[in-house]
């Protein structure tokens, strides 16, 4: 099976292609130099924009709390309904689309890889069952490690190797791709009605600080040679004046060496971490100060976490933060305790353009993107659904590419944006090359060896391509509504060499692969750690150890990534 | 007003969903087009004409259009959902969601209505001459934003949790109402002509008037005084009423409950 995309205008940042006319050849699911097969399907994409398939680095599309969000908000279903077609299943939900619909919506936008950032290990089976029901994209889940008692214990004892061996076991047991750290220590403290409010605030009963947890897990991550760095949602998300914590967090990786050509710390949804001021009256953006630090550091990457000014459902593993949020909004909320591991929360939130706080948050998200000098360091996200639903990406792309569009929206939001942010002074407009970087190449690069096959169109890359009905040579960024429309409906999405979307409609349903990390550990160390695990399961867990790991059969297209671990 | 009449044929056991029965949808369409409108029957789509005989002549302005359902539509849900103008007259009963999210115009149901009549209504008028089931003028399941405006009149009795999360407008139930009418109410007026138990649970604002008996006054209501010939905005009520504030189980409470004093 082979495919030729003929005469497209290609943007492929990894291979330095900035709008060159080039044919793309795909054979057996991979991009190749030349086709052996003479009967290839030929698609004429003359004067159309061709990019690698989109790579989603942070979107809550599966995991315990996504379903809790669906149960908490039946009314969300009413706002977006997709009827069944002969090819696709029905679905509903605006902030929390149902699983199948999630896959279709991503594919229609030209995305081919989607990672979900918060899998509570105890709920790994559920997470993979849900991922199984998301068609069209390759998937992966990051295991939550922020409130984990084993990790606290080993880090406190200073035993990085044992901690690494435990994390290796955890990733294999949960089929996790990367390590996610959410409000380190704070989620455990929340079990006692407390929180960690600075990086040096010790966790109750463990006498370990968030800073120690972050630094320890960072070392563990690199020792295991995991494809991604630690994926960090740092302390004090959404709190006034939290930019101080963010600046402190950015200094933690000093001196840590990455196992690959990538960051050692991925700081996620930065928008929620750039808050200045001490009351909601003097709430202001500190994106400039935070991004100045990001620009200086080679070993840090970020994603934006844009606010799209919609009614949405917030959900994070940061239980205390959700409690705080519902105390502001007085809306319904759920808190969930996952024994020994984490404590997520869920509550609806309305980002209204009439509210100063929502408007400033909208501006901060765009400031973060516009101020980061090197687009390879930043990735486009909305922290779906926390800042807004992922299918608003085309609108964010339009805001980034058109200053005129930003000005139009600025006139419609609360006037606080004028004085409390510097967005009005920012003239930068993203180029198509930069858009391809922040939605494709940079998220792939953040996954070290995965960047060989994802986020580019060079020989050996996965046959994942998106084509948009945009002629880059006759293109006016001020046609912002058109940009939004065209990026919403890919002319073609190609997944593994097969055309799955045509003119914004699904034409073929495919089941993607599930990527997970499998770091080797030497037997003696693994045995020693296993003793601790067995003991703790008998003593503390409500499930039997044998029932905890996810069997490989649960995964659709299981694709383990065996790493070069230093404890093998 | 010009009429288009729908005469029910033999009705299915599975309920129909026909939000297309709306003057704005019918306006500007010939009879053939109206007959061909798609409605939902279980998991299949059918034509309106499969279950209703359509007669009348094309009307262009929905303001001038009255849709008459000449018979019982007790197996048809969502009649007049989201309607903005014109009129619907049903010479029989209707199923759930009649007039849900309507913003204007008028619906008259001569028979009974099932649950969720006038759900999240924004404006207009809904009259039910028979009885209504639960959740008259309520919010959508899970939503904290209920009816915002317009008026609903039920001439018979109504079921439970009417005016749930109500934020404005008026509900008048001339008969009796089931428990928890005005649950989570924030604004607006609910009048119950007959009896109603356990009214106003967790209400934070708005007014409820009960002219009949009320069993089991909730403990969060505090007696504030008595009033003779009550006046609430444009409405007046004869007789002597006990005035309660509540529900004090909530914070920042402005809700008022008026209970007719037995003579």
C-alpha cells in the first residue's frame, strides 16, 4: 500500500523545509525516498499546505477524572452532538467529548498523535480502556508520580537507583509513556486538608519538599533514559503571585544533563503559572518575567495552556487547586482520592470575556507564545479541557498569526487586558513554519527518540501527514476567520499512509498504536524493589498486587519503547 | 393568524422526537416540504408525514403562523423546543420537553404534559390546561441555570421539583404541586394554587406563594411576619399570608416563601 502526495507546499521544520514544493512518498506506513510500488494512490495537493501530522503533548482525553467530568456534567453533552454516520459512531460533549468523538475531532484537525498527561497508576486499566476507544491517533499516557508513597520513601532515603527501579516497574505495570508530576507533595498533603504552597514546604508525615521530589524524579527520569523528560505541573497553579514559584521551578534543572537532545524539564500549561498580584483586583500577567527565564534556559521546554474564553470543565490531579477554584465559582465539584497515589478534582468553569481574570488569562496564554523566542521550546495546548477544548486550536493559531484578530478580540474582552498584560504591545505574528514547529516538530522533539518518526516528513518518518486548503504563497494572515476554518477542517489527514480524513470529514476509521516506555532494570535491583512493593501492597493497597498491572492485551497496537537505562 | 394543522395518525409505541414542530421551521415551506421534515423515532429517522397528516397552506412569516396539532401528541417529545415566535396549539396531550428553551411565542396544550415542560425557558408563554408531570420550568439535567424568563401556567396539578434552579420568569400551578417545588431557586416567582409539600429547598432568592396547605415546612425557613393582600411585582394575592425567609441552609439568602394563613 503506497501513497504519493503530489505538488504540495511543505512545511517541515525538522528538515528545514519552509514552503518548498515537494512530493511526499509513503510506503508501508513510512515516508520513503522513492516508491517501489508502481500502483501507488496519487493525490494532487497542488498549492495546498502540507505539514507532518499534529502531535498533541498535553490533553486530558482519558483517565479517571475525564470520565468523572463526564458524569458530573450531563449538561455539557447538549452543547456539541455528533450523530452517527455509516463510518463513525455518535458522540456528544463540548468540554468532555466522548472517547470515539475525541479521536474523530483530532483527526479532522490533522492531528495524528495524542498524549494524555495524567493517568493515576491505580486507574491505568481504565485509562487504557478509554484510550482503546479513541480511534484515529497514536496514543500514550503519562503516569502520575506526584503523591506516590514509594517515591517519597526512596527519595527521602536518597536512593535514586531504587526509586528509578520502582518508577521503571510502575511504567511497565501501567504501560505509561512518561512521568507526570502534579503539584508535587501538595496532592498528598491534601489528604490531610493541607497543601504545599512553596517548593520548600515539607509534605506532612514524609518530611520531603516539592523541590526534592522534582529534582529526584528528574534524575530518575534521565537515569532511566525515558523518551520524554519529567512533565511537570508545578506548585501553586492558578494562585495569585504564583510566578515567583514558577521562576524558582525553572532554576531546579540547573546542571542536570538530558539523556537525549531535549529538555530535562517540561513545564506544562505555563499560562496558569504566570499570575502576578495578590488580589483579583490587581491580578496581572507576569508572562514576560517568566518567559525571560525560559528563553535563557536550554534545558527547559513548555506548553502554553491557552484559555479560549469558553465554558469548560476543569480537571486536574491537583485536588487542592480544584477545591480553591470551586470556592471562587460556587459551582458543583468532585474530589477524588486515589489511594497511595494522587487526589484529582473536577469542577466546571466559565471563562467569560466580561470577567477581568478570564480575559487576563486569555492574554497570558498568547503572551507566553509570542514572547518565547525559540519556537522549538513551546508547544500549543489548552491543557484540554482546563483552558478550553482542544478543537479550539485553529482559533489560537489564528490569534497567533494575526495581530488584527488579537486586536479585534482585545476590544471584546475586559479592559483589564490593556493595563494588566503586555499583549497590546506585542506585534509578533507567527509564520506557518513556526505554527508547524509548535504543533508538530517541537512536541515530537520533546520525546527524544520519538522525534525520529514523529513530527517530520523526512525519510523514515511515520506516514502521518496533514494537508490544509491554504496556499502559503497567496496567503493573508489577516483573513483570520479563514485560517481558523481551514485549520479546523484538514483537506486530508493521512495516518500511517492511509487517507483517513478528506475535506474535514472522516473517510476511514483506523486504530492507532499505544506507545509506552519499558526501561530495563538489573535483576538484583528489581528483586529488591519488588520486595518493598509486595510488602506495601499487602499492608496498604486495597487491591491485590497481581490485579494491579495492565496486561499488554489491554492496549491497542502495543508499542513498547525499550530505553537505554543506566540501571540495566 | 394562519394555521397549519397536523392531525395525528396512529402513533408509535416508541416516542417520537419532533423539535421541528416549530413555526420558524414550518414558515416558508410548502406542505410537501413540511411532510418531508425528519423526526426521530428511536434510533431511526422518519418523515413527519409518517405520523401526522399535514394540511393548510404555506405561511411565510412565522409570527403569523399557528401550528395546530388536532389530537393527542402524548407520544411526541420536544414540541416547540427552542421556539422564538408564532403559536402552537395542541388539542390533546404532549410528551416531554414541550417548549424547552423557548424564547418567545405561545404554546397551548389542552391536555396533559409530560416532564420538563418549559425546561430552561427564556421567554414566551406556555399554557398547559391539563396536568403536568415533574420538572416544569426546570434546568437541564446537571445544569445550574434554569428557567430565565417567560411564563408557564399549569391549570391542573404538577409533579415534583418544578422551577428547579429558576433564575427568572413566572410559573403558575393552579392545582397542587409535588415535593421540592422551587428547589435551588434563585429568582422569579412560583405560585401554587393548591397544596405543595417541602417547598423551596436550598432556594437562595425569588418568591414562592402557596395558597393551599403546605405539609412539612423545611427547617431552613424562618417566619418573618404576616401580610394582608399580598403584592409581588404585577401580581396580587388576596387573603392573609405568613411570610418566611429561606432557605437558611444556604448562605446569603434572599428567598421568600408566602404561605396562605388558614382561616
